[in-house]
C-alpha cells in the first residue's frame, strides 16, 4: 500500500466513524424528544381527567 492509499483509507474510515457517531446522536435526540412528547400527552390526559372529576364532583 502506498502512503496515499493509507491516507485515503484512514480518511474514509474517519468519515464513516463520524457519520455513525452523528446517527447515534440523532437517535438519542429523537428518543429524548419522543419521551418529552409522551410526558406532555400524559400531562394533558391527567389535566382532562382532573377537570372531568371536578365537574362530576360539582354536580354531586
């Protein structure tokens, strides 16, 4: 192998590794965003349930 081939191979491997790290980071960010949306949805559901309970208690 020539030095140029080794350099190109090393550069290619570095680019691939960087892309893999980027994809892992994107996946982690997506996971956090998904959990945030789930918590927000659960909070809205709890607020609606609380409102329904208060309304039912007010009618009683």
